[in-house]
């Protein structure tokens, strides 16, 4: 079970790191494109499109790895929760270690965060398990 959680967390962390690196590289391009509109595009991508991608990926992983069905909250909220946890962790790591370069933070996140994010991803939107009821032969209870 812990290997599945580790792989689940690794996929989520790698997705978050990849999207964050792409946004870090293209941030200046967004902000230089008609500054108010470019900033609005950047915010829409970071806080609307990225959480949707992460939430859908998490739900797909839950269905594949754990056999869950449905979800209890929307996939956007699920992705937003994971994104905010990841962003908070990134800021804390940058503050503690004093690294401004994203390469060191990326390596630290990929090494440290897969297991915690596997559990966060699993329990943030657990849905319900699919199960087939067993056909037990239940004898009728006789009243004496």
C-alpha cells in the first residue's frame, strides 16, 4: 500500500513541479504582455486551470490505484487544495533554506514531498470504494 501512495504522491508532485517551472519561466512574458491583462492571464492559469488539471489527475489516480468511485468535492477544489499545500511548502522551503533558485527547491520537493502528497491526494477527495456485496446464504431467523 505504501508503494502505491508513494507513486501517487510522486505523480502529483512531479505534475505540480512541472507546471510551476513552466509558469516561473513564462512569468515575465505574461507580465510584459499588456501588464494588467497579462497578469490576469497568469492568475487564471495559476489558480484556475492548474488546479483543474491537478484535481482531474488526482481523481484519475484515485480511480486507478484505489478503485474509488465518484468524489465528495469538486475536482477544482481538490486541485486547489493540493496547489495551496504545494505552494505553502515551496515558500517554507525557500524561506528556511534561503534558496532563490528553483532548481534546488525542485530537487528538495521531489525528494521530500511524494509520501505526504500521496496521503494528501488520497484523503483530500476520497470518494467511496466500489465493492461487490457477497452473496451470503443467510438462514431466516426463526422465532421461538
